[in-house]
């Protein structure tokens, strides 16, 4: 049997490296203007510029830290692998195909639940409501087909 994989990730418009370049350019421009005012005696502009760039820098760090968050779901021959990557922390869960069960999202904001032997994993954080339902149906079809093939052996 072939491996079936789904990679669910954020829709980020700018990569962390590009964000670093944007921030560097922003710092150069802002500090140049602030230093020009400081030379003419308005030193408070420099203070506010540093405070502003610090706040923007913190916001950019938070964004960059979570820009690579993703969920990886792989349907292998005998198991379902789920990898959750959040802020560079990877959590890998292996579920038995024969006991795995899919909880379809019922409420508007609910996620797709994958359960096996008392363990529950929720996926679909980066998908819209209708994409989560579509993903759950597709995963259910694939899981049912695999279980049917495994039952023949």
C-alpha cells in the first residue's frame, strides 16, 4: 500500500528570513530619521523610535516563531502518524489504524479529532471550516479503505 500524506500549515505571506530583512530596513530608516532629529536637539524622538522598534521587533519575533507551524498527517500501512509542530516544538503521535476513529467537526470552530485507545489528537487549526470537513471525509475514506484491505489479511 502507498503512503498517503497531508501537510496542513499556515498561510504565511512572508517567510521569517524576508521578515528579518524588512525589519532591518525599517530600523535603518527609522533610526536615521530619529538621529537627524536628535542632532537638531529633539532627543525624545530617538527614545520613542527605539521604543517603537522594540515593540515591532517583539511582534515580528512572535510572528516568525509561529510562521513554520504545521500539522502533518500520514496514513501508512498499519498506522496513522500525526506530527504537530508549534513554535519549533514537534509532537509526534502514532495511532493504530484498526482502533483509530475520526471525530468530524460539529461546531463552527471545532477541529477534526483523531482518537485511538483513549488518546485524542486534534488537527485542522490552519484550515477553514469547510476545508476541515472535506479533510475529515477524505481521511475517513482512506482509513476505511485501509482497514478493509487489512481485514482481508
